[in-house]
């Protein structure tokens, strides 16, 4: 995948001044929607980004797309190819993350940052930027459509990006490829925004509350599953998130679909 040129967000160091001055609905502010495809699940254990994309939204619509394959500086695992379709020969000769870090930061500067499952993408970005001797823009503000989806579509089935997009009526033509996923995530957030507060501070408070609630639920489901295993009974696949997220949810007690696929492949799902 070749990089697609586009404008980057501007507005000085971070979103602080922009947030204080803005009077229009937050969904109309400049947004940088980020997606990464990776060699695995654990950035802290050495997994790397193999594809990176930033889609810029202005006034609620995508206006530019920047996406490219990266040399992960390690062997590309078969699971990455199976999930994304990215083959080892495609990343040969591609730039390393450190070579594009400055461009990435330009595209994030002054924007609300968005990712579908923020902890995953932000974690990988932080580790890659640290390797490159850099960091995210100061005062970065993140929005996570997945947190809102889990509450606003609770009981409606799978929380996978493609399934959520289909329910809303948003096309996702190339799932698990960074540019397509980033644009889709931005459109999902825009769709949800009409039912969320207009004030960014209120939305961030709501996101924090819902995320804490979801983390507590997830910890509870995992605890119940461990108790069943200790008691010698097989875990019931219908427990936990199937009851809370809907009968169509296919991933047991793992709420991150990409993580589920990796763990299942490794015999841990």
C-alpha cells in the first residue's frame, strides 16, 4: 500500500488551546483517525507495526488519507498474513517506523485522536515512538468508538468494527487493512456522535465512566471463567459477554476481536 498524501492537522502543541476556543460540536473538529496492523498483540513484548494509517476528518467527513506498509524489522508471522492478507514480500524494502515518525506526528498535531480500541493502537504507537526517540503530541486527547459502541449497541451482537459498520450502514471494503479500518472507525464515531453530548468534556467523562464499567465487567467475566476451570468444569461459551453484548457475539469473554483471533490461533481462545 502506497502512502496517500494529505494535509495534516494544525493548531500548535496538542489540543489544549483548540479545545478551549472551540464552540462547535466536537464531531466537526479536526480528527486524526489512526489504525495499525501489527505482528502480534503485545507491543511491550516486541511486536511491531506492519501497517499504519491516519485518516483526517474535517467537519465530520474524511478529507485525506495517509497509509503505508512498514518494515517491522522482524519476521512476519503467518497469523498476520492470515488476518490482514499482508505477505512478507510486501513489507520487504518498506520504510521503518522511525523513518516515518516525523510525518506521523505532523498529521496528529492539533487533532482529536481517534482509534477503534485505543489501548491497542496507542500502546503500539507509544512503543514505536519511544524506539524512534519521540512521543505523542503533548496533551493528546483520544476518543474510542469501541467504548461507545459497547454501550450504545449493547445486546445487538458482535462489536467487531465490520459488524458494527454493517449495522449502521457504513461500508468496510477491506477489513483489517489500516486505511480502510481507520476511515470506517471515523465514520462509526460520526454516526454515534449524534446521540452523544455536544460538549467534548462531557463526552470524555462519559467515555471514562463507560470504559471503567466495561473493564470491571471484563474482569468479572474472566474471574468467573477461572473459577470454573479451577472447579474442573469446562468454561461455558455462552457466559459473560454473550449475555451482555448479545447472542451473536462470537468471541467468548474476549472483547477485542483481533486479540481473540490471535489467541484462538495460539490455542488460548
